C-alpha cells in the first residue's frame, strides 16, 4: 500500500499541482445524481486538494458564483472590472479556471500563457470574446449561460405588447415635454388579441404562457415541431402566422436562414395595424423595410431591443446614422419603443447566470462533466458509488485521430474499465473512463503513460 507521502506525490504529479490531497473535495454529486435517478449516495471525487484550485473572477461576476466556488474550498481572486492585457497575462499563468463576462478578450495570445487553465466560464450569453478553437485545441472547456435570462426577456416583451397597444411610449414622451394628450383612438386592450411567436424555444414558450395568462390567443411558428403549452397552437408556415397575428414577436437565433426574416414581403403579409417586436437578434428584422412599412401605416408600432450594429459601450450620441443608416428615421417614428439590448438584463438573470456557470465549472473541475460546454465534446459519466473506493476517473482530451482508443485502452487494460464514454467535436475528442481496482501507487504510472501518448492534449485523473 502506498504511503501518504507517495499518494501526495502521485496526485501532485498527476495534476501538476502543489498541495495536499488529504482534504476531501466537496463534489456537487448530490444534484448530479438526480439526473441519473440513483437513490444511492455517490462517492465524492477528489480531483486534487480543492484548496489548490485557483479561480480568477473578473468583471464583477455575481456573488452567487463566488459563494459556490468558496463552498468548494477553491481559492478565489475577484476583480470588479476587466484587467489590462499585460496584467491578465500575468494572472492567467497559474489559475485553473477563469470567469469573465463580455469585456475580457481571451485571445490565443493570452491563452498561450495559461499553463494550468482547464476551464473558462463566460458569465453571460455570448462566447465570441474567447478564441474557442484555440481553447479547445489547448484542452480548455468553455461554458456559458445561454438560457438563464429567458424569463426576463419574456417579461419585457409582455410589457412592450401592452405599451405598444396603448401608445404608452408616446404619451410618456409627450408628458416629459409638457404635453397633455388624453386619447383612446387606436389604443387597445390586449385581451382577445392574437400573439404570433416566431421561434418557440426557451423565451418564446415562456412568453406563450405569460401572454395566455393576460387573455391573449397564442399561435407560434418554429422550424421544429414543438408541443404547445396551454392553448397555444403551432402553425405550419411563417405566412400563416403573419396573416393571423395582431402582434408578431421574434425569438429565433441569428442564422443565415433568419437574416431579414421579416422584410418588405413579410410586412405586406401582416394584418393592417399589426405590431412587431424583436428582442432576438438585430439581423432578424430588415429595419429599413420596417421603417417604410410604418411610414405607410401598415405597421402600427414596433418594439426593438436588438440592432444589426450595437455600440460597444454605454454613452451619449452612440445610436446614430453612422452606426445604422436608418437610425434617425427610426427614432423619428411614433409608437416605436427602442431599448439598448436589455431584454435579459435583470438582477435575477445575473444571479441565475452566476449559479449556472459556477455549477458547470465545478462539475467540470470535480467530475469531468463537460455537458453544456460550447467548444468541447459533451461527455458525462454517472457518479461513482460510495463502495467504489479504488476507482479512478480518467479524463483525457485528445486529438480526434484513428487509433486513440486502442492505445488508451491498452494502457488501461490492466484494470477493469467499469464505464467509458468518448465523443468528438471537430479535431478534438474527450474520453471519460472509470477504472476499478487501481492501487494508489498506479496512478502516477497511468498518468505518465497517458501523457506520453502522441494524441494527448490534456490528462486529468480524479480519485
Ligand atoms: N434581447 C436580449 O437581451 C436577449 C436575451 C436572451 C436571448 N436573446 C435572443 O433571443 C433569441 C431566442 O433565444 P432562446 O433562448 O429562446 O433560443 P432557443 O434556442 O431556446 O429557441 C430558438 C427557437 O427558434 C427556432 N428557430 C430557429 N430557426 C428558426 C426559423 N428560421 N424559423 C422559426 N423558428 C426557428 C428553434 O427551433 C428554437 O425552437 C436568440 O436569438 C437569443 O440570442 C436575446
């Protein structure tokens, strides 16, 4: 049997970390277990001493995330803002995880300095601030939180539907400039009106439930056949939806198919006096054509939260014709609500994003679970049982080329491979395997053999 010092050395070398392995890590296996509907308690894996795990958090990441990491015993370094490039390069050198929002650019140049980094958490929706390909090629998984703000967007759209129907934006602007204009002409209740939702995903389906609760009839169009919530009804074509809806709200992703999904022919196909709402992506509506349809009186109002070009920072006089050629014409129209991409911007969404991304990072660090990674094959194994004390979990990121499994399984073949799962994404593949009856003294050998394979990108062993 290996001595405690030998075990320490094996872990330190296997993980390329300093510190003691005797502190048992708190793995979030309880919540993970529920996915597998197992009633048995699970064994908490020990990636390494959790006190050795260093996490750099930038850009005022929500406190919900800091709490999760601290509960794990990780070392957390927290900054309210992003860091200048040279400082970031210094800091990133020895951290195992980094949490950022949209302002920190993790380019290849910066990531090349990250010798211990295994995971990046984008505490936001987008991930284009990270060089995802280079990260994957370096064995660094990247996680984000695409759906934590769905409810916030759906609620904003409900507010906009009523605001448009009552011309509330115009009345408010008038009052701010001293004008009293009490009118009811062309102001409507939303009860009994038809809402057409294009894209019945996370946001579209939430909106559907809220709108029905307000007494609206809901129809939706999606490229997928999706089960209707409540009394809503799926319609086959976009034109079906446009011809019936009093309000059209867009909730599709930005793809080549959704570029200018609503343009002049679609506005012509809509009911006279219909309203348009876009809180999806700026490319989905041809705003020049919308301006013309509104000027012609075909469309009675529009609420836009997203634009083809958006300013990179907050400030005055940034939303202008040099940013988008139609900006001043759009701003001059009546019953148009313009908001600066705030659909998902609420305290609740920030808190939910903190929990979701911090949990994903913790699961990846403690268990190797890459489900939800944006640049990486998504692989998960069910937790180990408490009685599997001598089982080692192998995490092996490698180039996606023929012959890898043969080589790896040859290395593992002296032990019983209890379960194994591998998947690939482009040039990168990720293998997870639970190996039974591993003597602690074998860990170092296993690690070194895997590290010496020509296909290896990164190896971690959890025990
Ligand atoms: N304004 C904001 O602050 C904000 C916040 C969050 C999300 N968003 C955006 O909202 C949009 C929807 O987000 P989500 O989380 O609901 O996405 P989602 O992936 O859950 O749902 C999108 C739905 O659109 C459908 N779809 C795709 N192409 C389509 C097409 N051509 N026609 C009809 N349906 C199509 C998909 O099948 C899917 O059901 C995305 O563009 C997202 O980026 C905006």
